[in-house]
């Protein structure tokens, strides 16, 4: 056993070997269960498939950044406008290579798992040994909650966002320690990608980073570090402005903003730990409650080593490495606190926080930070308690075995498996969740599927594209013609070249007034000038970030190649 550990330590000295181990672990936890049992489905899977299908359709028609979907029986929806776009583009790109959305889903999960493991590895590599860094990535690979997002909930975007979280903490730590502008750029890119992946995860990460910075900050260096952190935040906001401008200015027009999507089983107070105590609901929810409770308990076990060391040391901070470990673990404890009933008063007083819906989303933060804390604490606790080395080893193995056992149970669960044929049926259904419809839209609109109803007047459709439609209405009595498309304020209409006001009927379908003469109607979707301006600003900022990174990369290569450089 001793020789095996020595060989592993030597093996992990090379970064390529570490990457091989992380990729192998990701293959085992993601690909193997899917090969054996297939993908697992939930309501969200159908939503993702619909988003990807609409993006593919838009790209085929030449619209690379669509703001309106042509789904929902042709009435349209706002999913691809409001949902963070990064994972939608990722699946669309992979699907273009595989020509199979089924394979695209598991490949996407695999890539995101590798990225998450690599992020934990890089974080620990700054403060621990290579073998510790690899172990951090491996612990993240078997952490129950990320895998639950794969096999219980199919929360694809939330899973992808979790893989970005370690990089946010990594670069914040480097900024607080080294205060280099390259880390500012890398933090800005990481947080921008997080914003473009999943909004609830962005919110819990931002709050957690705030707590983390307070705990880790060297206060004598506070001004310079704060300037750099503020700069990273500002760059992130500029880089993602093309997306969040829609959310900030238009979210009240989205059905998802209604109270029904933050109440009932979507309400935070239905999901606070312990979830499975005093619940009288269906067995379906009881199963989820018990699984979430188990995941929380397992994560608490990974933080026990730090608590023991903290009590032994009396909480004294002797060096920056211990300060980092303390900040990581205490932030994890804070995130755990936010999943419990003890945090009820925080949730109850914050309407903004309630929009997150599910307190268990804080387990994304816990999964990352607990994996890091666990591996960094083990050598320290062995040094503090040498007489209990065997007990510590057995306890460590026990925690890992418990997590793996839970993973096997949830990864091979039969209750929500989906075959390729069932997956194809789901994909063909083009499901559109009412949460992504305009807030005034009703399903009763589908009872009248005709593209244009003109009160008995003849209609000839000349063009009917995603965001550009034109048709001719024959002579007759003046009327408000109905178009089988949900109203949205950015739809504009002209009749015989004259701009007219677009309205909506009782079910949210668009209504356009026409006179008695022959009427040539054009209906088109036009983005506001502010949105267009922010899109250009974001594009320029991404180009600037890319140029800065390339400049630093080539400068670094030139420096390493210089024969007069004695810094190495």
C-alpha cells in the first residue's frame, strides 16, 4: 500500500498524468452509467431540447443570436431570449458534429465534469501538493450533488455552471494574494461565462464570493485588491450586457416572473433541510427530499476534518495558506446554512433570494468548496493527531465509500431513465414550457391555429419567417386581424407602408388594425436600440479580452524563450 501511494505521488507530479486521471474519473461517473442505463429525464430536459432546436432553426435561417423562438405551435416563446445562452450554443455546436442530440447531452455532461474537476485541481494546486490537487478533482467527480443534476434532475445548465464555479474562487484567491491584472481578466471571463450559463448559480456564487473575500482579504492590501475585484466585476457586466439587458428591462413581460413560479413546490420553504421531516406529500417528492437530505449530510461529513483542526488550533490564523483553507471551509458552511431551516428568516426577508426557488442550489457551492477543504485538511489532521492515523484513514475511506454508494444508487436509478426512442419522441414533441411564454399568453390561443384571421376577408401569405412575416388582406370591412403569434412589445407592424400599433387579444395573440382597402401587412421583430448598442459593446469587450489574453500568452512565451532571462 505504501509503495502504491509513493507511485501515485510520483505519477501525479506531471500535469498530463493528473489530467488523465481526472478525465478517467469523469468517464466513469458520467459515461458508464449512461451506457448501461441510458440518460435520465425530467421536465427540464425537454426544455433544453426545445431551446437547442430553436437555435438550430434560427442559425439555419441566418439568425445567429435569435431573440424570439418560433415554437409553441408557431405562436412563439421567449426561452432563447431569457435563458442564459452558453449551454444552448454548446449543445448546438456538439450536435452539429454528432448529429445526435442524445449523444450531445452526455458529451456535454462529460465535458462539463472534466472542466469542474480541473477547476478544483487548479485551485488546490496553488496551495497543496499535486496528489492533493488530483484528489480534489476526484472528490468533486463523486460529490453527490453535481451527479444528482445529471441523474435525478437533468439540470444541464446548472451542472455546467457548477463546473465554472471553481475557477471563480481560484481567480478571486489569486487576486487577493498576488493582485495581478491577468487574474482580473481571467476572473472576468470566468464570471461572465457563469452569468451566461445559469442565473441562480450566478446569484449564489456572487453571494458566496462576497463572504469568501471578507474572510480571505489581507486588509492592509484591501484597496488594491478591491480595485481589481471591482474591475473584474465591471468587465463581466460589460461582456454580458447583451444578455442581461433583456433580463433587467423585460423580465416583467415573462411568465416566469409570475408568483406561481416561486410558490407551492417552487417555494423555498418547501425545500429547507431537513426536507424529509414532517412532510405529507407524494412519494415522488419524498424521494427527492430524502436524497437531498442525504447529500447534505454527506457534505457535512467532508467538512468535519476542518472543524477538528479548527478546534485544535483555536481558530488562530498563522499564514495565508491557513487563511485560504479557513475561508474556503467557512464559506462552505455558510452555503450549507442557507440550505437549512435555520436560514428561513434570511429567505423570508429577501424576495430577490426567493427567485432562486430551491435552497438546495447552494449545494453547488458546497460541492466545490467541500471537495477542496477535505483534501487540504487531511494532511494537517494527520499531523495534529498522529496517534489516530489509522482511524483517520478508515474514516476518510468511509466517507468516500458512502458518497460512491450514493452515486451508484442515483446513477443507476430506474425511475426516470429514458431510452433513445423515448428521447427522440421528446425531441420531436418540441415542448415549450409555459414559464417561457409572454406573461399575457394563454393556451386557449391554440384553439385558433390559422396564421391570420381577418374577419372573413381573404388572406394571402407572401412570407412567414421567424421574425419577418408579410401577407395581403383583401378588401372588406375594417377589422382587427388576428395573427397566430403571441404579442410582444418588440413586434412592429406596417399596413400599406404605414406604421400601426400592434395589440393583443384576450389570449395574448397579436391583433393588427387594417382598413377597408386592400392591405399589405408586414410584421417584424425589431430589437430596441439600447439592446443593439449593448450587443456591440459586449462584442467589443470580448474581442478586447481575447487580444489581452493573446498578448499575455505570446509575451509569456517570448519571456521563457529569452536566453537572457534568469528568473527560472
